[in-house]
C-alpha cells in the first residue's frame, strides 16, 4: 500500500479504497455469508432437493417476482396494501406523538390512560383483530385500525419516556432564565424527545407492516397478503413467496428512511462522534 | 475604590432564611446583604446547603422561613436580573455555541440584531471567538464553562450567581478562568455570589468571604478580604495576608466545632 502511494492517481486511489472496503470484515463476512446461504439454497433447488410444491428457491422466486410485476398483479396488490399501511401510519404517528406527550407531561392524563396503554402494549395485537372486525367491519376502516394498533404502541411509549427523561438540570436552566412553557418545549422537551421518537418510528414501521399483512390475512383478504396466500393455497410456492420478498424490501426501505431522518434531526450527535 | 453608596444599598438581601427538605433542616437563619458590584464568595464543606442557598436566591426553590429580596422586592421566582452559571455548565447539547450564548436573550424576546450584537460581544469577551458554530460536546470543559459564563453575562443581569462553576475543571483551567472572571468583572462589574469549596478560590475572587457550617447550613463567620480590585492573583497568592487568611480558613474548616485563634489583620480595613 505504501509502495503504491507515490504513483497512485486519483482513479487508482478510488479503486484501491473500494477494494479496501471489501477487505473490511463487516463487508466480506456478509458477502461470504450471503453467497453461502443464498447459493446453497439455490443449489439445493437446482439439484432437485426442494419440492416446488412445499417450498421454493431463489431463482424461481425471482422469476415469479418479475412475472407478477409484468402481469400487473404485484403492483395492484402493493397499491391496495399500501393504502392501509399509509393510512395507518398517518393516523398512528401524530396520534402516538400527541398521546405520548400528554402522558409524559400531564400526570392526571397519565393516570387516566396508562393502564390501557400499557395493557395494550403487552397484548398481542393479533388477538384484537376479531373484535375490531366485529365493531369496525372487515374492510378499509377495520384493516387500517389494525395497522394503527400495531404501529401506535411503540410511538406512545417512546415519546412518553422521552418527555419523562428530560434532563432535570437543563429543566432548571430553562427555569432559571425565566423561560415560558412554550419556549421550554421548543428549547428542551422537543429536542430531548426526538431520539426516542425516531427509535419509536423505526419500531412502528416494522410493526405496521406486520399489522398490514395480519389485517389482509385475517379480515377481508386483499393486497399482498391475499396475493401470497392465494398462490400458496394453489401450491405455487415461488409466486407465493414473491410478495414476501417485496415486503422485506419495503421493510428495509422504511428502516432506511427512519435512519436518514435520525441523522438529519440529530446532527449535533453525529458530529460528536466524528 | 468603592463608592459610598455601595454600603448603603444592598442589591440583594436575605433575612432569616430557613429551608427544610421534609423534616430535615438544611438552612438556618441566613442573613446576607450583597452590595452593588460586590463579589461574595460562600465557602463551606459539601452538604452545607450552599447550592440550596443559591437556588433560593435565584427563586428556583422557595424558603419556608425568612425572605430574599432584590432591590426591595421579594424574590418569589426566577427573574431576569439574576443569571446563574451552573456547575455542570447546563448547555443545550443540540444548540450551537452562539445559540447557547444567546439563549437568555431569545427567552427575553430581544430582537435578532440585538441578540447577534450581544452574542458576538460576549463570545469575544470570554475568549470563544471562532467557536460559534461548534456544539458543546466538541469543546473542552473549560470552553463549555466559558460559554456558560457568556450566556449568563449576555443576559446582562445585576447579579451573577455562580454555583461552583469551576468545580468540574482541572486545576490549570480553573486558575485561568478565575483570572478571566476577575478581568471580565473589571470590565463589566456586577454583584456576584460565588459558591465554592476551595479556600484559595474563595480568597482569590471574593471581596468578602462567608463561611458556612454543615447540617443545617448556618453562617459561621464572614470577613472582607481587603484585596481590592484589579488584584494580581499571582502576587496575591505569595502575599502574607493571603497566606494568613488561608491558614485561618484551613484551621476553621478542619475544626468545624471550634473557632481558630483570631488573626489581628482580619479586622483591618
């Protein structure tokens, strides 16, 4: 590496850093692991060791994936699913923030509602699917409600803890300098809550996806959940697993979006590490 | 050096202040007058209620007995004429240095130009010019406390309340900041209550030193240091009077139950 340095041009330096990046354990161990697991799985499928009626393998799922997209079935199903996912999150996020803040800030409100909130947090929400269906129906409203129930809990609980864990010595600073309550929210409480909120949003997005599929399985069957279940029922496992792959991709994408938001809103924290 | 009205008009007056936490009495019968532009250092062992006393003066907590008055008005809550410098700096980690220093001004609703002008003035005064865009975590403890001081000064208070502000700093930084504090106070004199458990610090900075007893905190004795303004801290340390006072205070702190032999010079000036 040192001997290359004098002759290295900009291009070769870039190539070298790319190569060096691959040489990092975090990268090459993951690559090897992927090759072994996915490759092994594929090999099992190619050599006829996987019965396509009960399971499938990567290349078959990929082909099925493109087929479903080409026929428009996947996009239609994804559009249908995304409606309840987006609607659910659009309700759960603001409502969760407001409830978490009210619980964290006002003792009376906390005492009035904390029993239900923590009981619901501990309850597997799947168990609520049937009562919700009975009351709100099995269509859009009922399904969206399931997503809301799945997604809202980590937001409420995290925001509540964020408000509660405000640095008491900084609280005293705001009091000492005669801050009004609204200034205190701006200067201290909201910034303190952001990291908790972002962590809550990450959990909420994951749970919202689960809620979406649960709703599509258990209520009126629709969207990606329906697409998957229909093909699995027809013993076409490759097509049945393709929507699952899409759900994985969406899950990863949502997590990334949350991470980017986190970096944006806590630049002071990132700079501290560098 | 001192003008004649100083003795007559206490800026801050504590009368018979007593404080309990539950059934535990932490302060008893505290009477203090702080004159305009006077630096009062309060010296006492840990747990003698020094910080509690300062929080009562600031109006952050109320006393059960007696009262604090500022220019004749009873202090029943924090007021903008007093500004505190905190032991743990108390800077907002998500605010840049200039935003931290301008914090009190924004709270007071000053207009933006005024804030910018005062922030840049006090940033320079405490020697932090060039670090405006940094976050507190990027700065050393000494620089963070300079920012804490600048924030309090920018609020342009009549009284500065210093809660062991240099207690968390290393010895060298501490000495530098002591000198800086006196230099700044020369430039813009204010009344100051400075809490410390360091004998040297109490003597170096104080016009008057007040010694407290622990549990419950009471005033044990107080005296004028008589070192005057514009003091040279290096020369002061080597001086006879400083050494004598230092020894006296050391004996007093070591034997909380008996008063040390009086030193004649103490009552001079």
